[in-house]
């Protein structure tokens, strides 16, 4: 809609994760280093948590671009599906070429798959996205998968990726056996004000911008409203660019940001919560 008006090659603030737009602030660099280390060292269990919109999924997708064919990865986006569906989804993700009707049959075949992968010098990783949706029963199923190992080598490594509620689930005494196995964890925090400015400039540059489009005051307001949550930053910026285009304005000032805050109905509680996060970090 507004690409030609702002002299852009592509839309800079779409909310769907796009690895080509990923920006490495210090927090994201630390998280990426942790995930990469987890792959290289096969740490077993790893936990990445962060509020909605902080960039967890974007990081995981970027990570996929870094790994080679010696790493086999399955990503589970709906971990609370029925058990047999859970197993068959894993079988499909790992290209096991078989449909299972019972747990025993799957576990036997999965152990053979893991041993074969180990023999072929391949690493196997299961990424549980939306891990805050896990219950105790599914945690136990995942723990059973991790029990398939050799004396000196873990055959499957499992990453939990989710919102902060995951910690509460792991603190449940019934999940003690699995929480004690988590070797590394990282909490992805929102961006601070300076990082928010850099994030906006970066995405515009990747999209082909040849000049500044947002005023400093507009960027400050974006941070104030979004609390540094990348997804909210994207929503505000995209809304403002559309409004600027509709009004024939090639520079986005604070007026457009204020209007978008109202149009997008961003909850005040979200803003205050992220301000508190910055104060505590």
C-alpha cells in the first residue's frame, strides 16, 4: 500500500516472524548464543522464556538457518494435542515414515530412530514451542523421550520455548524430575529505549529506506506505549506508516503514534507491566 510513497522495497513492520528482519540487541545475542551452545554441546534440556511478542519465535527461526544437515530438528507448536497425535506429529517431523496407533510401538521405533541418528553422527533436537500449555501428563511423556540415552551420550535434546508461565509449571513438585534436568535457561526481556530506536532504524534499513521516517519524539512515544515489545513496536509503526500515507505525510511524528495507540487499543496494563520489567532488570 505505502511502499512507493516511502520509497521502500518491502513492508518493514509486519508482525509475522521474518529472519531477514531480525535485529540482534544484546538480549537477543545472549539468547542466540545460549541456543547455539545448547545445540553444539547437546545440553539435554534448555529453557527459553519471554512475554508474548519479545521475539522468541524469530530467534528459533533464525537458529534454523545456522544449523547444518547433521542436526535433525522437530518443532512442536501444539504440545497439548492428544498423546497419540503428539507422537505421530513427532514421527512426521522426523520423517520416520510410519503412523502409530499405540505408545509402545512409537517408543520402540523412536528408540531405533535415535540410535540410528547417533550412529550416523547426527544430533536430534525437539523444540517445544508454546511450552506454557504443557500439563503434567505431557511433561511426563517428554521426560520419557529424554530417558532414551546411552551411558555417555544424550540421544535427544529438548528446548522448552514459552511464556513466563512455564516456570510455574516446572515449579510444580510433580514436574521435579524434569525441572532438575534443565541445564540452561534464559529469559528474553523487552528492548530498552535505545534498543527500540535501533530496532526501528534497522527494520526500515532492511526494507530499503534511504532516509529517516520516524521523528525522535515518535520513537520515544513508541517505546513508551510498547514497553519495548517488538511485536507491539511493529504494530504501532505499521499503523503509523499507513496513517502517514493516508494523510500524505512522509515523516511520522508523535501525532500519528498517539492516534495508533487509540486505534490499536493497546491495553494500559501491557504498557505498565513492561515498564516494571525495565525497572526491575
